[in-house]
């Protein structure tokens, strides 16, 4: 059974993706992962490319296991969006305390598994 919070996060991500035209891709990097595409951007851009065009940093801190966590890593904006969704559908949905060892381990596994996706 899927926890209600996981299902809600999945539905919200799907709803966001349906707001992009079919076949939408970032005009700069060509990514098609709708989670990364910024709603209303014209041309369609992913989070990192929009930041780059605006002269803003394309990386930010991600607290493994959520705040308060003793483990914080610097990652790309696109990967951060993906890892935040993973948090929503895993340990947050299960009611695991932020910053707990279980939450940190789940996030670390997700980071190691997904880090090549966002390059």
C-alpha cells in the first residue's frame, strides 16, 4: 500500500508535468524530465538553465535526511528537485523524523543512485 503522503507527492508531480506541452524540453540543455522544467518559462527551461540565464547559482545545499541534518551536500538545482521528491515519497511519507539516521541513509542511497541522472 502506498502511504497517502507518497501518493499526494506523486499526484502533485504528475499534475505539474501535465502543465507542459507534449514533448516539452529545456531550450538550453534539452532535458525532458518534466519535474525539472519550470512552469511558465518562455522558452521552456529547466531549473538550472533558468538560474544560469539569470546569473544565479546553479547549485544549492541539500540536507540529507532533511533539516536538521548534520550532513549537507552541494548539488545542482535539478538534482535537488528530484531528491526532494524522493524525500516526499519515502521517509517523509512514512513519518520518519527529519535529520534521523534512517532519513539520512535513505537520502544518501537516493543521492548515490541518482547523481548521474542530473549531469
